[in-house]
């Protein structure tokens, strides 16, 4: 139970406690329901011996005044009324329980999603997206199943305790014997399968994330897959992974039905043994009729109880891995969020970026020995145009990620106006526009893609048109059937590479940023379009800072300062002409 602390919030813990109290009342009602039946049998068989049932003897005086048929009628009505009320109570309890479980799933999934989105960028590099999807969609469901099973166990244990007490008062030895047998059988079964089940729970979770990964990969590279004709390879793998997930389900399903079979046989045998025992010792059937009825009714109720307890213990074991995963995720997220809160404490009003500086910045990806950036120092004045050049793999994109505050330097500092960037991260992000190397567009309209993360009715269409004009997309968009309301397909499949890039640029311009960072954002464009975009950016430049990574000399020629990066080192810096003179080889290529 202590495992659930991070997973169930205060309110729901309180509700769960209430539910358990409700279950105790329910268990009591179950006991009464079962105890009433033998009384009823006795009443029909021998109405004047009602005092033989200990808990009904007080009725004797009252009943002796009525004739038999009246008594039976009254009892029948009471019986029906009681069972109706009892079952209505259980329906309400189920409703309450289902709602608590719904709320737990909702909270966990949403909190996990929130936590993920707030986590540092580095986490997204390290983990495969399939793990996020699995955790958000499936693991949280498994955790709820774990809680549902725990509730069921508690519920049945309560019923068993009540029945045990009831039977104990009727016949001590027989009760102890029957319960011992039931407990031993259930325990043996549970302990035998426990380890297997836990392992299979883990296999199920792993196979599920592999399966999601495979779906992403095969559909993500559909073009390549179609040309290379290895559909079979993916289909086979998919089949294997799903089979592995479902196999564990089948295992659990079979296990879920097995204990009942044993328990039933055992229960019937012990019941018959009791009868045989009574006959052997020559006790009259009439004497033992009420007790036998009680025993039979109890056993009929007890078998499913023990069955449910055993199978749900098994299911808890199966789902335990999910609880562990979710706990670890929440712990990880909490650690990061604490950092986030620390960061957002220092807020400077009227924040105005004047200068961005890197002092001896080094960067390693965690777990890698190779340093990606080595002792980079630079001062970027706001209002200037900056270019970063260098061969592929030099660390340009990594440097941009550091400038964006997405990655933290392993050593060294990055500061805005002499304050660590982390302290002003939100304000810094408010002022920048970023065009990444691989633009990810949503399967949505052009305007929603440009005004990323805004509702349709919040979008400022004038700004959308302005951004389109600056990125030279206005003509193209005007020809589309629904203009800016045209859907562009998943990841923008309905656009050309150049249009995609320009849409990425339009997106970054929409919020009119003071600083614009572009990571090879114009590389897919033809010379002329690129030039036009550079021109229009230059035109709006004035008080804008532009930081570009580019290969074409035409793009960087007019930059105020060019940084030349090679193998993570800052080799040279200066204006285009100087740099060209000093680094003939690199600059003469294009
Ligand atoms: N997630 C990562 N883990 C480990 N190494 C990485 C990761 N991403 C990039 N790298 C390595 O960092 C180096 C620089 O990459 P990058 O900054 O993208 O170069 P550029 O943008 O200049 O082409 C490359 O050698 C690349 O292999
Ligand atoms: Mg790059």
C-alpha cells in the first residue's frame, strides 16, 4: 500500500478510505444476507425451534403469537426487501469505486503528461518516444488495475472475515478446518505463480513499448519501406511483439480461472465430508440442517471470495511493474520540477536582453566520452547578425540548443546580461523565434501551425499573413483551396521541402521575436527564394538579432560576425572577408 503514496493524491486517498469503510458495511450486510437464509430454512422446517439459532432467539416471543403462514410471508417480504436494499447499496458502492478509479487514472495520466512536457529537453533525447506513449496510455491503466485489484482484495477479505466470524459461532472445529483448507490451497497456488507473474508483467510492458516503437518507425519511414519491400520484416516483428503482449494476458486470464476450479472441488468435498462426519457420529440430519444450510451458503459465497483474492493478488503482481515505473517517473519529474521552480523564482521585470555571452562552455552528452563543444567563448550583442558555420557534425546544432537554454553546458556558463540563462529562461524564450533543422509540423491547418499552441479563435490572422509574407509563402497559400485554413497533412506531407521550411520560418516569425535563431533553415530553398527570405528578414531586422547556421556563402556574407566551428572548437571568428582570407580551404568550397 505504501507504494501508492506518489500515485494517489490526498483527495483520492481520503475517498479510498471512505470506500473501505463502505466495504466494511457491505461485508456486514453480506454476512447478514447469508445468516438469514439458514434461519429461513429453519423457520419453514420447524418454526417453533427458532431459538436454536443463537442470533435469532430474541424473536421467539414475537413469533409465537403468529401462525406459520403469516410468519413465512413476513419473513419472505423482509428477505426480499433486505436483499434489494443490500444490492442497491452495492450498486452505489460500485459507482463510487469506479469514479475514484477514473479520477486516479485521469490524475496520473495528466500529471505524467504535464511532468513530461516540463522535463528538460535532454530527457527527450535519451528516451524513445514509445516509452512516453506506453507510460501515458497503458502504464497508467495498469496502475489503476493494480488499485482496482487491491480494492477487490480488501473487499473480499472483509467478507471472508465476517463469514468466518459467523461460522465460528456455529461450529468452531468445522469452520477452522474448512478455512484452513481454503487458505492453504489459495496460498500454495499464489506462491507458486507469484514470481512467474511478476516477470510476465515486465515482459508485457516491454513488449508493448517495443510494439509502439515499431509502429512509429515503420510508418515514419513508409517511403523507404515501400521501396525496399521489407514490409514482411516489420509485419513479422509486429506480430511477434503483439503476440508477446497478448500471451502474457492469456497467461493471466488462465491463472484467473484456475483457482476457482480447485476451490470448488475442495469446497464440495469438505461439505460432503461434514455431512459424512455427522452421519458417522449419528447426529440427526434434522439437528444439523440449519448449520448445513449455513455452511453450504457460506461455502458458495466463500469459493468466489477466495478465488477473487487469489486472482487479484496475482493480477497485483502482474501490474506491480507498472506501479514501479510510474513511481520512478514521478520521482524523476519531481526532481526536475523542483529545479524549474528554483529557476522561475528570479524574475526580472522589464527584462531586456542586451548581450548573450558564453564563457568556456563545454558540452558532453551524458554517457558519451566525446566532447561535443570544447571551451567555447563568445559574446553576442543584441541587434547584430550572427552566423555559425562549420562542417557537418561540428556541433553547430548543439551550440544552438545551448543558446536556446534547452541543453545545459557541462561546464562553463551561458549568461544573458551577466545573469545565468537559467534564471531568465522564460523571459528569454519569450523573445526568441527558432527554426529547427528538422521542422515538425502538425496535421492541422496552416494558420494553426503558424500560431503554434493557440486555439483557432485566439489566432491573430493579420499576424499570420504578415509571417507568411515575410517567409515568401503568401502567394502559395493564396492559391490553396482554403487559404490559411488548409490542412497540410501529417508532418506536412502535403508540402514540398522548401514550403515546409518556409512554414517553419513563418511560425518563428509569428510572435515577432527579437532574436531569431535559424538552424539550416534555408538549406532546402533554391537560391532565389532563400535570397528573398534573407532580404525580408534583413528588412525587418533593424533591432532584431539573427543567429543563423548556414552553408551558402550568400546567406552569411552580410553577417556582422561569423563563428567558424570545427569538431566542437571555435576555430575562428570575424567578418566574411577576413574569415575567407584566413580559411581559404573551407570558404572556397561554396
Ligand atoms: N543525442 C546525442 N547523443 C550523443 N551524441 C550526439 C547526440 N546528438 C548529436 N550528437 C553528436 O554531436 C555532434 C555534433 O552534432 P550537431 O551539433 O548536430 O552537429 P552539426 O549541427 O554541426 O552538424 C555529432 O558528432 C553527433 O554525433
Ligand atoms: Mg546541425
